[in-house]
C-alpha cells in the first residue's frame, strides 16, 4: 500500500513539474514583450506586457502594453493600460504625457486638474496607505511614551500633532484614489450608455473609445457608469474594462 501511494505521488510530481519549469517570470515575460515590440509584433507584445504586469512587474509593463495598443490604434485599451500604469506610478512624466496626448487624439479630453488632483496625485494609493499606517503607529508610540514617562512637553505635542495631521491627509489620499480604483474605460469605437442593463435597451448617450466613467453598480455583465459630465447609464463589459 505505501508503494502505491509513493507511485501516485511520483506521478503527480512528474505531471506538475513541467508546468513549473515552463512558467515564465514577470521579467521573462517583459523581455519577450520588448523583443516582440522591437519586431513590430505589437499584438504579441501587448499580451506579454499585460501578463508581466498582472504577475507583478508593475507600471513599466502596463505602460509598454499601452504603447503596443497605441501602435495598433486601439486607443481604448491603450488608455486603460496607461491609467493602470499611472495608478501604480503617478509621478511618471512619460505616462502622464502619453495620457494627455492620447486623450486629444481620441477626442476624450481630460478634466481640468484641480488642487486635489495635483496634491493627492503626487503619491500612489499604496504610498498614501503606507503613510497612513506609519503615521498612525507613530502617533500611538508618542502617546504611549507620554503616558509611560509622564512627559507632555512641546516636542511631544508637536510630534503628536504632526503625526495626526499626516494620518488625516493620508486617509484623504486613499479616498481620492478610490475613484481611480472604480474607473472603467471604453474600449469600443461604438460604445454607448444604455437605459438599462439589457442587450436591447435603448442607448441614451455615446460612450466613445477611451472615455472614462466611475463605476456605480454592477449587474451581471453590465456596469452602471457616471461620466465626467454627469451622464449615467449602463455599459456592457464587452465594451468597457474596469481599471482594477
């Protein structure tokens, strides 16, 4: 009986081992994408870069996937991946510039940047979250130290005030990025917003390729979206892709 289990175990290992050996790392996928891009095989390049990004390579892979889609004039998928890159690395001037240029080409201009866009967009959602955690624990440590050593000097008060302020601002930063997390982008040239989540529902507004919308609700294969000009309607997941 033990020999039977051993044989079964060995068979399973031999069956699974090739999958591990053939599995490609994010770096390998990125390099394959780079090679395909240089050979003008933009379809393969986009697929490699997106898989690399999804496996953890990050903003650079999404940015290069967007470049590949732009080369194929697939502006919706290009915008989607540029925005994914910006979500992870908002301070990349090249990504920001490409988004602006693509918005003009596709006829979907960006909204005017507010103070909140400039200020909270300086750090990524992950960085704001890390700042919130750090400032929270710094405040806890300062408060505990004051209680233990019975010290309430100006330095402790100022430090506690600053850590509290940093915590509040960083929480606001994560809230700011929540809209980005809930964004969907049209990838169809004939995209429309519909009155209801049904295939034969009447269209109420155009939703052209590259257009952004905030996801308000999901029902089956449809998303209820709100556009920057406050129009609300339903779009099929065949025509729009969520950012996250």
